[in-house]
C-alpha cells in the first residue's frame, strides 16, 4: 500500500513551511488539509502559503470553491483522494499538510459518507426544524434512529437535519451507516507527524503574532471584499476564525481592536482543541519546536524520523 506523509499540528506552528521543505527534498506534492483554505478570495485569514512560500511545489486543495458555497468533509474526501491517487500514479509523494483533523482522518480512512438528498428535501427539513423546534425533531428521530437521537443536542440543527436526510434518502439510520463505515480498513497507509511548540506560552505568543501579521497584511480589507461580494455571516466560510469577528465588527460598527482580541482568544482555544484531537491518536509522532526560527531543525528531525520509518 502506498504511504501518505502527514504533517499536522495546531495553528501557527509552521506546518506549511515544513511541508514545502519536505516536498523539495523528496519530490513530493502538497495536499492541503485545511477546511478554510479550500475557499477562494480568503488568503490572509486562512494563512494560505503565498506563491513565493510554495517554492515551486505543487499545492492541491487550495482555492477550489467560492466563499458562498458550503464545503463539506464528504466533498473533501472525494476531491482530495483523487489528488492523492493522481500523485501516486505519477510516481511522486503526496504530503498531507494541515490542521483540520477531521479532514485528515476521514481521507486516510477513505470514509464513505451517506448519500445526500436534494436541496429541496434539505430545505423542507430545515423549515420543519424552524417551525417545531429541535426538541420535537429529536423526538421524531428517536423513532427511526434512537442511537443518533440521544447523541445530538436539540440546538444542533445541521446534524439533526442531516440524520433525517440520510434516513429519507437511503432508508438507513445515519448511526448504522457510520458504524459500518468505521469497520472498513483504511484506504491509505500513512506516517503522521505533528509539530508544535514545546512551551504552550510560546505557541500562544506565536498565535498572537500571526494575528497581528494578518491585520497588517490586510485581513480587514479581505473581509470587506467578501461582504461586498455578497458572502453572508451565515455562510460556512464566514464562520472561520478571523472572518467571523471582523465581519461582526464591520456590520455592527464596533471597535476593530475588540475583534482582534477575540480573534487571538478564539485562535488559542482552537489550538487547544487541535491538540486534544491529535493527542488521542497514538500513531502520531511529535516534533517539538523551541522557537519560531528553528524550522530547519524541525526539518532535520523530520527527515531522521522518515528515514527510521522506511
């Protein structure tokens, strides 16, 4: 089985730079595993690598959908797996780089997602939810999918609607579908490397610095552009950290400084959630960073680890 190399870790730890160095060294191509870098016109706030930072390395799964379109993990698995297979067919090494753990895990597993109903069915279910409420919807769901009904919160409109949609489309409860999917062997073999700062304080300082850099590089203007394009706060893209806070400040005419402080706080919280997600995976090999200027040291450690894994 061909093996993917995964470089992951919390936000602002240097994953993109490390991935590029590795790709240069082993004739690889990078597949982004970032749920927000898929959106066009969202460069600064998602920390997309610039053309110069890519160093001529081909990057996939960046800028593939407009920001008003909702993109899902199911679509990511379908699109990214095509990239992986193509890279393998051309004799190159796919390198999966990013911090969206659900995307990474789902791609490696080759997880199958239940068929989606049509837009009209989804809108009908959403309208019903708005009319009778989540509690009543869960009560109905308990009759056809009791396992899902006890795990969902009544305010989780998206997943409640999804559970009904799956059942009405396939005749199979989504809980059963998920259980069967998890029993399947993984689609891809992988060596998984996670990079982070040894000291949590150093990580948080780096996150704060990155947010400041984003503001300097035009994050506010980027949000203005998205709003002018008609992207609303209800779109998935505008829920991304940075975009959500800045758009709220613009629309409500509040102090941008408060928005920046909130971005830093939410980014730190996100990093904690990423670390929690990653640490449950015993197969991940960690590379600790001591400071922001030691990426070459991290690259050296990475090459040593990959040599050991041959």
